[in-house]
C-alpha cells in the first residue's frame, strides 16, 4: 500500500485533476511546481501532492458525504479522502505554499523575449521587476501579521544579458526578507556565466545577503533532449552546472544546494545518471514529475512515466544520501526539497510535521 499511494501521488502530479470545487484558482508558479496542494489518504497512508487543475484529466475531485474524494473516469474510487490545503493568505505578489511558506516570482524571462524559452515553462516576457522593493516589503509585512512567515522561495525568469543571471537585481528583495528575520530563503538561479573566482565571490555575497539554500535546476540530463526542449538552457553544459553546484555546496553546506530533474522528459537511465552526477558534486537531486502547463510548447505532451521505477530510483537516492550524510540530512532541506509536493525524495515524517506547523 505504501508503494501504491506513492504511485497515485506521481500520477496525480502528472495528470492533474478535474474539479468544480476550486473556484477562481490563481497560481503564480510557472514551471514544474504550479498547482494546488492536496492532502490525501489511502488505506491508512497519507501524503500530499501539488496538482494542476486540468479539465482533460482522467481524475475527478468530487464532494461526497461532506468530504472530498478522487474518482477515475470509470467512477472508481482512487483515494479514500482528500482535502484541499487552503491558506489564509491572499496576495498578488506571494503565492502561499504550505503553512508559513511563501513563493515569489520577481519578473519574467528574457528567454521568452528571444523565443528561446523552455518548452515546459509558462513564464512571461521580461519587462523589469513586477513590483518595487517597497511594495514587496509592505506586502511581506502585511502577510507576516496574518501568519508567521517561516520560509520564502524566490524564483525569476533568467536574465541572460547579465553574468550573474540577475542576482544583483534580486539582492534588495532578499535583504528585505532577511531583515524580517526569516531564516529560510531559498533561491532559484541559472548558473552564473563567470570564472571560478568571480563565481565564488558572488555565491559568498548571496549567502551574506541572507540566502540559506539555492537551486540550480538542470531539468534534463540528456544533451540532445536538453537542446530540443530548452534551446538556450540546453546549451549550458552539464559541466557548468556541476562546477556551480560543487562550489555552492562548499559555501552553503550539506543539503542546501539542489537541482531539479524532470521525470517524464528524460529516460530513467539518464535520470539516474543525472541524479548521481548531482550527488557526487555535493548537491541533492530533486526528482519532480513533468506536468503540462497551458500556454507552453509542451502543453499537449503526455509523458509516459514508469512510476515503480521512479519510486525505486528515489529510494536508492535516499538510501545513498543517508549513507553519505546521515539521516539528519533531511532536516537541512529547504525550498522544493522540503515541501515534497512535487517529489517523493523527502523524509515523510519530517515533512508531515512541517506541514502541520510543528
């Protein structure tokens, strides 16, 4: 049953759900982590998944006897119960994730301007920051008065005309978060286009500004697929990602640097190679299931995923991380790794406690 609920989680992340129970859904995430959180159970087991609302999904979230459940297109019950995680936070700037956890996207992506955007991403064109530092600070303060903020994940479209990929434009926002004594600040960034000395200096400055963990998301490991799906990012070599992950891991510490690999856009053998390449560089691989997003070039792409093999790969990764770092490594996770809504790598007991705000 334990394996079964994990397979269902991956299937729901991949295919999404069709429902009338969620009105006026607003999500501001633009890539693999878009969607709403579901807390669900099956046979006494519990998990959470972040899923898209997809009218074409073969799975339906319905209300029955005062509780939600998910059925398939044959009317068969898929999970025993399901709750939609709802937040007290409503914001035009921040997207609430789990209790006390916010995500924010600061601007669009220059790759869209140049028609070199990634096929799985729904980012808009870059036209400067979406809001001022002052607006950002005021909204952060307002939210913190409603619900104590514990962590913030920052992502933005890539600024490829700058060697730092836009970090120095992000820095004032990071410092605002740090000034609020929020200790977990997770930052997603394209590998900077710098020599080793300048890269080291930049990463040290990022940490000094208050960032506590970083993501350099490789997404796809196979070179041909990378270039086909990510015309610009695919030209950034695996070696550059690894160099950045190695240096960042030394500066930020164990468990603080991660890289997403998208399950469904690469072969299992390449996923395994990519995962262990990241581990050997001192990083943590985050295996996130591809989901098709409306308005993207892969909107109509349906990935065929061998869930049992993906679950086995995640178990192997988890076991090897424990061997390398000890079981406490999961306590150091931040950002997408800690959330667990899009992957199954995290320590389930720890994540459940975190979701409840314990």
